[in-house]
């Protein structure tokens, strides 16, 4: 009370131009502070109310997402010290400014420059994936982390125990696992924390969403509108890259042979051992696809135009040639380009916060 009185007296004494300056400073400083403090809160809010075009997020993993877990997960995700020679983090291959994928490498490069067999997929909207990896060999974000942490081509930790020991040995983690999970770091809660952060990477409310779900007729141009019609109709894309009544993930949670398999990679068959799964790969989301070149599990195509031409030629018997004109193929590309979410800059800026924290 006394403080407020003092402030009022002080405030009344200063000139009006200084008042204006003070006010301006407040306007400038306040959002920065709110931003720095509340990114995790806003990320939590995003999970409870996903952007337009995404379905409700059902948390199938018994992984209650909390603010402390998101903050810890982000720290782990961007921490290179968690690889064998402190050179690789999750973000080395899932780069925030490249749609949480990697545009430079058709196939991911990790520990000691070793090349993985496959292209790093986007982690945007990964929370909705019922299976993980191009061949669906895992189905929980919290356990999936063991793959990259231990893979000798990725982060190359010799064992899970080694990784836990590394984390427990880093002073800047002390107390953080206790706060988030009520226990010291172990392989389960490391996974849960990273999964919590990954679940915040939701992006939609794209021009397409505004047009289709938001009924804003001017949100996309005529080429994209024609492309959408082809996508759902004659080109048959939406059979697998599904668009629902209230939301769209552009996936069907299934595996298909679209003529992309090879001697080196037979996809789903490697997991199930069943001959019928040969050359089948998981249907990837097409949201934010303009940001995540190159395309297909091995990154063989650099542009969306190449992917569309590939489908147009009729790659396998079950996907016969489409006979689309050059303009129609360009229309499909224009549609695919309308799927970029409107909060990408925000997600990148949240990621940058982690770098500041780890430096
Ligand atoms: C060396 C590059 C590299 C690093 C480092 C890396 N990843 Fe990946 N990530 C990949 C590749 C390549 C795939 C696809 C592999 C496959 O399908 O067999 C993948 C797949 C994934 C998937 C499955 C996505 C989907 O839609 O199926 C998730 C989730 C994921 N990574 C998270 C992580 C996390 C968390 C870390 C850090 C602990 C990490 N990655 C580190 C390259 C990398
Ligand atoms: C039978 C199901 C099916 C149909 C129909 C289909 N797709 Fe796909 N699509 C897939 C699968 C499966 C993959 C992954 C292939 C791989 O990685 O080897 C894929 C990959 C893609 C990719 C690359 C995604 C990435 O992140 O690398 C694009 C783009 C794409 N499809 C667009 C289209 C378009 C446009 C059409 C219509 C002309 C279409 N798809 C029709 C199943 C389908």
C-alpha cells in the first residue's frame, strides 16, 4: 500500500513526456518478460487446445505433461553433451528452423559423420503418430528416444546406463528431475521429459485450415483450391493422406507400398518379418511439407514437384498413372504449400530459449 502511494506521488511529479517514455518502455519490456517466463505455459495450452485443423490430443502415453517436464524435455532435446563426443543432439537432425527435420541431408548424419539409412522426419505434430519411424517399429515417444541415443550412427551412447550417468553428472540438471518427477534421472523419466516437449510441437492453422475448417474463402489462392480438389478427387491422395470432417493429419496410420522400397530398405517387413509388408512405409503427414524437403524415407526427391511427378507416372500397379497436366501437377504443389502452420516462428523461438539455457 505504502509502496503504491510512493509510486503515485512519484508518478504525479514527473513530466508527461517522461510518463509517455515510461509507458512505452513498459509496453516494450512486458511482452518480452512474459514471453521468456511463459513459453512453457503457452506450450501447455497448445496441447490442451491444439491449433485449428488438429484433433484433440489424446494422451495415450501415461505421461502426464507438466510445465516442469516440458522445460526439462526441451533442455535434453537440445543438449549435445548427451551424445558420446558431445557433438550431436536430437536437434542436430530435427532442426527447428527446418521444420524439425533436416533439409540438407537426404539421409541423416550423426556421430562422427556417420550416415543413417533414412531421412529424418519432421517432429511437428508427432504427438498424433500411433507408430514411430518410417517402418513403425516403435509406438511411444518416451521409449523411442533409446533409438537415437544408443544408435552408433546417431548419438552413439554405449548404453542407457551410460546416458543416465552422463545426465546425473551434469550440474545444471541437478534438482531438475526431482522437481519434475520426484526422483533422480533414469532412462524412463528422460524419455518422458523429451516426450513432453515433443508433444508441444503442434503446428496447424495453416492457410488450408483457415480455408477448409475456418471457412475463410480468401485464405488460399485459386491454384491451391484446384489442387485440393485434385488431392481429394481424381489424384486420390486423400485415400491415404486423410482429411477429416473436423481435423486433418494427412495420415491413415497405415503402411503402403508406393513403389519406394529398395534392396537396402524393405520398410515394414523388417519389423514384422511378413512378406506382405515388403516395401511398405508409414504414411507420413503432409502438414508443413513445404519446410521438410527432401522427401520420401530416403530423401530421394528434393522438391514437391518431383514427388507429384512420381505419383503422376504411376509408381506401382496399385497406384496407376494419373495423367495430370503440367498445370494440374503445379496445382497439387500449390495445395501442398498451403499446409504450413502459422506458429512456426513461435516454435523456433521457443527452441532458441533452450540454446540460451544450455550454453
Ligand atoms: C543422426 C540424426 C538423428 C538424431 C541425432 C536424432 N534423430 Fe530422430 N530420427 C532420425 C531419423 C533418420 C529418423 C527416421 C529413422 C527410421 O525411420 O528408421 C528419426 C525418427 C525420429 C522419430 C519418429 C518420427 C515419426 O514420425 O515416426 C522421433 C520421434 C525422433 N526421431 C525423435 C528424436 C529424438 C527425441 C532424438 C534425440 C534423443 C532424435 N530423434 C535424434 C534422425 C535423428
Ligand atoms: C496408397 C497410399 C498413398 C497415396 C494414394 C498417396 N500417398 Fe503420398 N505417401 C504415402 C506413403 C506410404 C509415403 C511414404 C513413402 C516412403 O517414405 O517411402 C508417402 C509420401 C508422400 C510424400 C513425401 C512425404 C515426406 O515427408 O517425405 C508426399 C509429398 C506425398 N506422399 C504426397 C502425395 C500426393 C500429392 C498424393 C496424390 C498424388 C499421394 N501422396 C498419394 C502414401 C500414399
